[in-house]
C-alpha cells in the first residue's frame, strides 16, 4: 500500500476495514498521525523525535482499534536490511521536524510535476505515489504487454515487473546515490539503452545488476533558473530506443516540464517529436508558470 502527497503531508487515501471506511494521514504541519473514519471518529497522536518504531506501532494499533477499524498488519519491515519486527524495534526513533518538512515540500513540488507529465500519456499509468519502504515518489507507464520478472524475485517484485513498463521517480538517495535525485528505468531494458546520451549534462547513467538507471540530481534541478520547463527532456535520446516498438507507450526522459498552453510558443525538436514543448520565459511569466522549487536541506536516506 503506497502513500500519496496531500496538502498537509502524506495520506493512505480511502481504505476499507470491514464495514468501516477510513484513512491514515501523516500531518507534517502539526506533526501528528491522524486516523479518520466514516463514522465521524478521529484519533491522533504526536510525531516527535524519540518516538520509537515499537511505540509508533502500538499507538497506531490502538488508534485503529478505538476507531472500530479491524485490519491485519504485516508488522515487519519490507525491502530493507532491517528485520526486527515493529513491536520489538526500540532502536529507531529519529524524527527531525525540519528535515521532514523540507522533504515533504520537495515531494509536493515533484508530485505536481509528475502530475503534469502523466497527463500527456493516453495509455495505462499508475498514480503518483510514494513507496514508504524506499521513500521514492514514482509514476509508471505501461505498454499493455506482458513481461517476465526476474526468476528469483519475491512475490511483490514478480507482480510489479510482470508487464512492460517505464518508471519515473524521485527519492532522497540510498547508499549508492548519496543525494536526492530523479530517476528512470525501463523494464525490460532495450539493448544499447545506456549508450544513449542524457540531457542536461548533469544527468548520467548508473548501471545496476539487471538494468540501468537514468539519474538527474535534484540539486541540479533546484539550482536551475527554470527547473520545471525542459529540465529533463532529451532531443537526442528518449528513454527507450526509437527502434524498439512499444504499442501504446511513447517514452520520454523524466518529466520536469510543463504542458504547452494555448497561445504560448512551444518548441519540439526535429528528432524528438515526443518531447513536450518548452515555453519561452515571457510566455511562462504571462501564464503564471514561473516555478517556485523547494529549497533547504533534503534528508539523506
């Protein structure tokens, strides 16, 4: 179950537990965990530095119970080297408000960019959602054709990679990528994909065991004079090779761009008609599209 960016933080959106409809929200303005249901009940508790995983698990279980919500929780980490069950994890208890708020505001800006990017595509696409185990905000496009996941994949991964896809995301980094960055990868990866150049110059390929990641550092976008329009649209190398057919899916490098509006001047490269138009500075100003990218520190993963 992923999370979604909302005006105050992150939310599960509408869930169903038995005959009760409810949501769980991380409020990063008041720094509380909030549980609401369709019977009018509201339960919450404070998020603070020193709240351990075990204490959090006990408090959210109690809040769900008081709200009449009966759900089964797999109370173990997923996709992490940590294996301690939540109920016994007293070690991890860090919560730093300034970094939480900074990361959430970055997510909110990126969420709007990915929303614009998704609107260009007429095929099947995932929502823009946050995977809590890796803290990456992602959106995925699907061709509608089946694919073969890695033979040794766990059940979740087998389902995730059972179809042809191109995924785009943003995350605060990991042990191999120390800074926040945008990324994109293709499954299955076409031969020769990583040989294509990326744009802008700060973008680069990173090889993985089974595929490649196209990486664009978040700081390069944040420091750009025009971070939203044309930040990562390649006129030379779309994310999958032109000669590889993808019925219903025309990929382009990750999104940081705006849609061209009626009456604005747009530019589409002769060798990449799929790159969306970039607006002139005067057009952006007249349309009120001058971006306000988030600033301040983004926490390392």
